[in-house]
C-alpha cells in the first residue's frame, strides 16, 4: 500500500513539475543570470544610440519570431543543408535586420552566464528595451522560452501578414494566434517607429483613394511609380516622430495618413476597429496600457519550455 501511495505522490510531483516547466515567469533567470537585464539593456541602448531606427528593427524581429511557430528564436537561424530558414521569406528578405545586434547581445549575455539564456528570451527582452529606450511603456517580460532547432521559410511566408492585408485577413491571422481585435490594433501601434521600403507602400500611394493627398505627394517624392525604381527607398511609418514611441501613428491613421495599406485598414468607413484607433489617438495612456498587455500576450504564443528545444550558444545556428 505504501508503495502505491509513494508512486501516486511521485506521479503528482512529476505532473506538477511538467506544468510548472510550461509556465513563463518574470523571475525565471533571477538566480541563474542576475545580470541579464542590465546586460541586455546596455547593449540595446548602445545600438539605438548609434542608429535610432534599430529600436524598431529589434521590436519587429520579436513580432516576426512569434508569428511563425511561436516565440522560439527561429527567425534568427541561418539556412542549413537540412532546412531553409525564415530570413529569406518574403516578409523578411531585404527588410528584417538587427541580427548582428542580437549576436552582440547574445555574446554579452554568454559572458555573464554561459549556456543559460535562450535567444528567444533575448528577443523578448530586447523588444521591451527598444520600446522603453524610444520613450514607450515599460513592462515585466515573462521568460523561460527555449530555442527551436529548426526554422521554416514557408511557415514565415504564410504566418506573417503582408502590408497589403485587408482587415479581415489581419483579424483572422491575429485571431488564429489567440490575439483579439484590440490586440491587433494595439500591436499595430508599433508602427509609430521605424521605416518601410517603397515596395511596401507604392501601390497605396499611387492607387488608393482613402489617402490624404498632400501625404501621398510627399511619399511619391521618394518612391517612383515604376517598379524597380527606388524599391529600397525608405519612408517613416510615422511622419511626425519616427523615432519616438508615442500615439501619433493612430492620429495619422485617423487623418488617412497610414503609410501601409494594412495600417489604413484599421480605420475605414464604418470599420469594426475604428473605435480602438480613435481611443488610442486621443488617449496615449490607454494605448500604452493595451500595447503592454498585447505584447505580453503575444510573447505567450507557443513557447518551447521544459526539455523542448535547446539553449543555443549562437543564435544563428543550433548547437
């Protein structure tokens, strides 16, 4: 009888351990890597001081990681003989950047605590620090993710909504990942920083009518109509404050100055997301609060925990 009681207790303990290992927590590295946050913050601040745009690029890497098979660091993997990774997928090719900065952060973290912190978690912390450095809200990042051992270009092509997406496609994709319509609008507010290539907005500035005329002319100045001409020319997603994390993005969308087709889809005649956009345009505190909630929620998408995956020594390749 005692044997069976002990066996049951052991089974319950194993079950509890399994459940706890699947939970992310804000103090995951408090003992194993106490200098983690200060190490990452210092490196992020340094990178953004050299190039303010880098903050948006690092934030975008976290989005593009989480939207493809969960937040598992797969976006950082270089191609190998056994898989074609996500870096050459259409949403990332010639536009995803900041990989060298992540390499530098990883090296600094490895010096502080070798083999402890995942690349997936470094992306999550880096995204938060980028927002804060550019004047946005702060939050406690949940940690404990492990790194994927593979990546998929096809999954990235299918998983990341293109800038040509309409509202139905956006809501559908976000919904499939457990993100609400409010989360969609709040997370779109990350376009208050950063820049886009001419190829991403050319069709909008020449063909669409729900667009402020003077804004269109301004953008046409560095994005010629002809395909292949000036394709890589950049324009700020937020014309007013492209390196400040604020709510100007929503003010622009209300005034039909959303740079991307997908941006303006959030504020259409009778649109289902108009009320969120109006609220955020008028109340930066509400935007900041909802953005934080949505970022934490996005960071919870299908993490590898426990014994799944690995802790990569180099973010570009598996161990």
